[in-house]
C-alpha cells in the first residue's frame, strides 16, 4: 500500500521511451495457451497486471520465464482449464482466458473478473459470442463454466463493440471449424495487435481494427515471436503531464496514429503537437484552453484518458465539459481533485463533469481508487503548490511501469515509497 509524494512546480522537459502496452500484452499472454508450444514476447511491461497474468499461466501448467522485458511462454505442459478465484478477481482481463482455454481444452472455468471499480462492465457480450460458437455455459456461484466438444464458426453481431468480447471470440474462433465473422467488432489498436500475434502463430484473421473481423479456423497453431506495441495510454498520460506543467517533451516508441484522438484534443486545448515516424513532441502553451470531449469506443476519445484530462482541464482557461459514455462510475477521482481546490461539478447522474478552470491547485493527501484515476492525481500533483500524497499505489502499478522514474527523467519531483 505504497504512496507517491509529488512536489509541484517543475516544468517537464526532455525525451522518454514508452514501454509496451498493458492492454495489448494481456490478451496476447492469454493467446499463448492456443499453440501448445512456445511463444516469445518482447517489450512486455513490468507491471502488476502482467505479473498476475503470468501467475495465471503458471497455475494452468505453463512454463514461463522472464528476462528484462522479454517473456517466454511454453504452454505445451498446460494441463488444467480452471483459473483460481483469487487470481481472476485481481483484474478484468482474466476473462479473456475463457476463449483461449475453450479453444485449447474444450472447457474453461473462470470466476467473475475483478480490476478497477468503474461500474457494471457486463460480460453478456462475451457469453453471447461464445454460445453462438457452440459453447455451453453455466453461470453459478460466481463462476463461468464453459464446455464445447467442437466450436463451429458463426456470424456474430455484437450489440456493443466490446473490446474484451471481441478478443474472446477471436481467441475461441481461431481453432473453430469453419469461418467466424464478428460484426460491430471493437476497433481499438489492441484488437489489431492481437490479430498480428494470432496470425504469427498461423491463424487466419483479417479485418482486425475494422468493424468486421473474419476468422477462418485452422487445425493447429505454431510457435511464434512478437514485439508488443507501445502503450498508447501511458503515452497519452505523459503528454498530459507535459501539458499540465507547461512543458516540452518528446516521446519515442509511440505510434501517433494510435493516439490521434488524444493528441487532437490536446491541440484543441492549445498544445503544439509534432508527429514523427516513431515519436511525438508536445509543447504546452502558457495557458491551456477549455474544451469539450466525450468518451467513445475507438476511434473516439478513449475512456482510459478521461480522468487525466479532467486533472489537466481543472487548470484550463474557461469551462470544460467531459461526458463519460463508456463507464458509468468512472468518477472517483473528482472528489479527490476537488480536495486540491479544483472546481468540478457533476451532472447527469455523474456521467458529465463541468470543469471551471482555476488559477492553481493546492497540494493535499488524496486517495487513488482506480488505475487511471490514480494517474490523474499524480498529474494534478505535478501542477499543485506544495507536496501532494497519493495512496494507495497498487492501482497505479497495475498499468504504469515505474511512473515515478519516468516522470523524474523528465524533471518531475516525485518519490515512490513502497
């Protein structure tokens, strides 16, 4: 239950490389179950979610080794299809093991997943898709138990472009008999990333990153190597850190196209964005401008950046409005920001935040209730007068690999007390 101590007033500047993506590596690790062989992944972030996923793989019987940012998974000795409740409840992404275990063993048993408390986050689309592929699913006592003697490809239309449901269906369908199409599929960059890894193993997936994905089932998969894409949310967080401190930073190992919805809003707020082949530079204005934004599935503005923008816009000139349409309870950071003298009013049952910019924020002891909310409080601390204490740290370390070291490299005054 560590704490971050952030002393505000330092202008961020310099260059920093972004680590591999949390939301990309977790479903890829689940996909390593499919080939009953060896997978080598590079540029894997050393975050608690990755470590917890490795522990799940090991409890399933896989042999997993890690050297620096390289993870090797040998799934050949895997011999069970049940994920212990205490592991599944640590993070939301554990649910994607349903698809890979079902495809590998014809059975899967996973408890309802945990992770940040952001609202209901129903898994009905996961269940619907797997059932259409032929799985029998029993939901009782907090566990989902799935069985299928043979998965059969189908045309599946999602009611909502759920990232997790799209991934689960992809994982199950690559070894199914026949062809599966997913209509109204999620289009996030991490979907295309999963398809790249599956295809490297010998799968036949086309259209990933577009509204319709086609999967032609194959009989078996082979060993594969893959480099994990950069973390677009980490990149966006550090760009906001520069903006809120009136800074000038360059990020490398970033795909500009992946975070264009974020950089477009930063430019609207007055930041100067320069995009190169493998990087981005942000130069902040003397005073940020108020803007209006709405979170939406990709290619809309990502919900995972909403809380960081709330912190930034608390110091913008004018009144900003943020509408959260993805998660109905993604607002636990707002009372904490108000403790730092932000002027934020919530309307529409908490789904809309009206942010009246203030000249400065004040330091305070604040509580981190979820991953991105914790990052938002660190960002607010960078711009506040005095030293802000953010705790507990365990939400933040789920998605950021040494955020304190990265920010210090850019000139921030931040200490992490484990």
